[in-house]
């Protein structure tokens, strides 16, 4: 995964960050931020951030986005993320208290 605000957005560059998942293949977070996914590609659908029960650190920005109802909690699996990426409907946002909210994408190499 690479944040879109990195100086070199080439997919051949090393990743900016990585997504983490639990033993049940449920997405949890990135190494420096919380994360939310929109799998449908439909802007009317909410971004879904993994539930705290999936095993993640509940960040301050995550709590704020939940309170403002800009994201909702849910379970998102690795396979759902990969399938949405293959369809071209995957949207990812990452967020933390220092950087705020920023878009990200998955490298095509990560879909193997």
C-alpha cells in the first residue's frame, strides 16, 4: 500500500506502508495508521473501518471519524479487499492523529 501523497507514486517503488490482518484474514490496520475501505466503488456507500474486535489499536482520528459518521465499523477480509481491487472498485483511506486522513492504494503486486 502506498499513500498517494508520497513524493514518488510509482507502483515499482517500495511500499509506503503495509496493511495488517489477523489470523482470521480480517483486515485490522496499517503500521502507522488506521484504515477504512470502500469496496463497492459507489461514493454513496460508507468507508468501513475494521471493528476493534478484529484486533487493532483504536486511534484518536478513528474515533473522531466514527463519531462524525464519516466511517462505520465492520469486518473486511483480505479476500474482499483483493476482489474489490481486481474489480477496480476499491477505495482506501488511512488516518491518524498526526497525518489526518489520506488516500492510499494497493500495489498490483499485492494481489497475487
